């Protein structure tokens, strides 16, 4: 998994509107990249809505947000439209960013072991250097976790 001091990996993908998003477009701004397992699931919805509800505070602190999951553009579009998120959601179906950030890991739920996205938030400075990694994301207070750093 990416750690503090690492450079923002080069990746490209498609947002909820079918528009290309590349990591190079994120340089020059403070960026929050948050990975979530699946669009429109209860915990992911709580996290994304918390970030949306606190978007003005995050923006005032200078942050740009980007949410990433392995969902299709259509699923991301439905999720984005339903809740009117003020930030982009990246459809990373080929796991390009997911693999480069190291969030595709073995998980255990109810005694079953499987591979999946580990809910993680990465914060980068204007130069694309990782300044914080939040591995234990609390969905209800995700924005507070970002702002307390």
C-alpha cells in the first residue's frame, strides 16, 4: 500500500460522466483520493454522503476530492446522480488505480476470505506527495478524519 512520502501514482480512468480523469490533472492542488468497495452499498453511501455534506469545509481547507471504486461508469453515474455528489467518482474497472495504490487486498467477512478494496483515504500535497494515509476510515466521520490532520 502507498505510504506517506510516496508520489501520486500515474493512473487514468473515466468519471461518472464518461470523461477521462488522469492523475497528472490532480497535481498542483491538495487532493483527497478515497477508495471505497462498492457504489450504493450502505457503508460506502454513508462515507460518500459525509464527504459531500462537509464538502464546503474540505474545499475551504484547499482539498479537491476524488472517489474511486471498481464499479462501472453506469454504477458510478447512478450513485453520483442519486446523491448529487459535488466531486468526481472514478470507475476503475480494470483496477489500474486500485492496484497502484495497493488497496486490493485479502479481506475477511463472516469467516470468508476474499479479495476486495480496502476502504482507505490518501491525502496528497500540491506536489503530488502523499502526506497522510487513513487506513481506519470511519464512514460517519470521514471528513473530520481528513480535516483533523
